[in-house]
């Protein structure tokens, strides 16, 4: 066998050497693999960036509170969230409202104004009438009655930010409707009166200074 191979090499030396050189050259060249096949086992710096590596700061600091609030409202239980300025109450309210809307619920999100303007805002977001058959604007009591009737016959959530700044009469009305309508109140040092007395209370623990700065920048 050795003699035969040696004879072949001696008679076809140039051809054999060319073949050997070509084999060496092929080994040194990288094998090109289609991109779709490499995606399963390789990763560039861009593909390593995921949602977890770029967290939503609105959820990062108040995820547990967010989950508890949403669960409470869906269970038709009203809740009061208390926290200092800069603790993320407003962003938390926005997150809760969006989450409920994404699930198909009707949500009203308001902030302190005059009592009539608050009621008009609620009526507008609910799509209820705020004028009589003659086109005349409803007075406060009529607005309260119209909104209460709507809420008693439809599923909707009411979220009030900075609730401690709302008029006492408005807060008293909130207390009345909270018996059948799930509401979320967010407040800083709320008084121990009217609607604030009977609601389940969730205290927001202080956040690190860097977290407060990030939240304030987004507010």
C-alpha cells in the first residue's frame, strides 16, 4: 500500500502538492453560517438588551403596590394610597389607569379642581350628559345624581390624585359612591375625616434619593 501511494506521489507530485495547499487554505478560512442559524447561539451587544435590562422606572419602584392596587380595584374594593411628595403617587395612578384600560375597563382619572369642574371632568370621561334637555348646564346636585346613576349601572373605576386637596363636599360625595363604585384615592397626609376614614390604606415606604429624582423627572 505504501509503495503504491509513494508511486502515485512521485508520478503526480505537482497535482498532489496543489491539493495539499488547497486543503490548508480551506482550513484557515472561516466557515460562513447563515445569519438565521447563528441567531440561536450567538448574541451581539444589541440583542442582549431586553426589557429587564431597561426597566420601566414607574413599575420598578412600586411593582408590589401596583399589583395590590389593581387586584383590590378588580375585586371592587376601594383603596387609599398615602405617600410623601415625590413618592411616585401620580405615576402609580397613571400606571393603574392604563393597566385597567388595557383590560377593557372604563377608568376616570382626575386631579383637584373646583367641585363643579371635577364633576364635569368625570361626566365628560364617562360620557354622561352634563346638560338638561334645554341645553342648560346641570347644577352640582344634578351632576352628582347623573354620575351616581351611571356608576350604579355600569362598571367603571374612579382614580383621584392629590385627593386631600379636593373640596370637602366632593370628598363626602366620593364616600357615598365608594360603597358601590371602586375608587382609588392618592393623597399626602390626608385628614382623618369623610372618605379617608373607611378606605383600606396603603402606605408608600420612602424611596432612595436617586429613585425620587427619577420619579420627579417623569412626573
